[in-house]
C-alpha cells in the first residue's frame, strides 16, 4: 500500500492568489481512486472546517484526516468519521509535561498576539494570531517564556490570504509529522512510500522527516528556503519541487500534488 498525504489550504485547495487549473480536482479524485492509494489529509483545519473544504471544493473524502495540525486523527468509513482514540493516549504518554492552560498562562503578557477562537484551540492545541510585522520580537519573547518547559513545539506560519501570522503551541509528539508517522506505521507503510505535499509553515516537519516530499509550485519562499537548507544538510531527503508544465498542468495547488504523485510513481499511465 502507498499513502498520498496532503496539506489542504493552498496545497490541495486552490484558495490562494494563483490561478487554479480547471478540472484538476476532478482529476485528483479520479487518479487517487484508480490507483488505490490511501488518501490522508493533513491540515490545520478542525473537522468542521475540513468538511466545509470537502463540500466547497469537491475534493473527495480522505481515508484518514489528520486535523488540528496533527493533534487529531480520524478515520472516514461508511460515511462517518471515527476519532482515533489511540492517538490521544499516545500524545499524553509521550508529552507528559504538555498543558495547554499552562502555556496560555505563561504567555499572557506578550504583546502583539491574540488568542484564536475556541474552535481553533483544544486540549492539544493552543493557538494565536500574531501581528506579522512584529513576529521576530513576539517569537523571541515566546521562546523565553515557553521553550522547553511543556514538552511543546512552537510553530509559526504566515497566512498569505489574511496577512496574519499564526502561532501554534502543540505537544511535541503531536505534529503533522508525528501524526503521519503514526498513520504510516499503523498501516505498515515505509516512510518513503508516503508522499506528503505541502506549501507553507508547519509543512516543514513532514517535508524533512524522511517521507517523499512534494512542494507545490506556489509554496512559500520561506518554506522553499528551509527545505533546501535541510536537503543541503541531509542529501538523503527526498523532496520534489513541482514546476508545472506536466500534462499541461500549472503545478499550482492540486496540479502540483498530481505532478508530485506521478513523480514518485503513485500515479502512472498504463
Ligand atoms: Mg497550506
């Protein structure tokens, strides 16, 4: 079995400022079905927002949904979602010092951030909007107050749509990377047989973790730079940069995912 895992916003979903290829989503739906790959969405969205994306853009239902930036895993079977209880137990066991409320208290005094709405926060996710112009000062303050104290990982990303910075505190054992490793492991799939596609910020972890990585053509400059740095240090990393021009597709969003899946042989024409 092989796994096609992909971020949603601006990776599989054409919701950025570049023009999408009409028909790319239908093609993605058809190709994943035809090649029998296990489809995993790996997203910052919670379940409701992931459902909205599926309905709004017409992307197929995945077999598994890694949501809330890796802090939740769900299976989609016979038209319903089932929470993966084993994942929660695993997080608690492997990040014993994690405490969302303690993180919240620790950074109460930091200027330039505001807590995200309750639907974007959970027991395993404490999230903020950040004034992007002040992100360096903010991140430095946050590091001083939090880093290393709560078995946490601090993830900063920039939302090019809203112009806002997004700051997530997660248990270090529950990121997009570790959740995908958990899913791959559970299905007995080698890491190199997992293709992961991304475009920004928190996709850096799964893109440099030993999976077969794909950056869609519209990937953030910062992410491209970080990934190139990682491959310089570790030439064994497998990363493909979608360029477009493949089968008449642009390489943006869904088209980049398709191009990457062909590159690694998940999709083929015969
Ligand atoms: Mg994205």
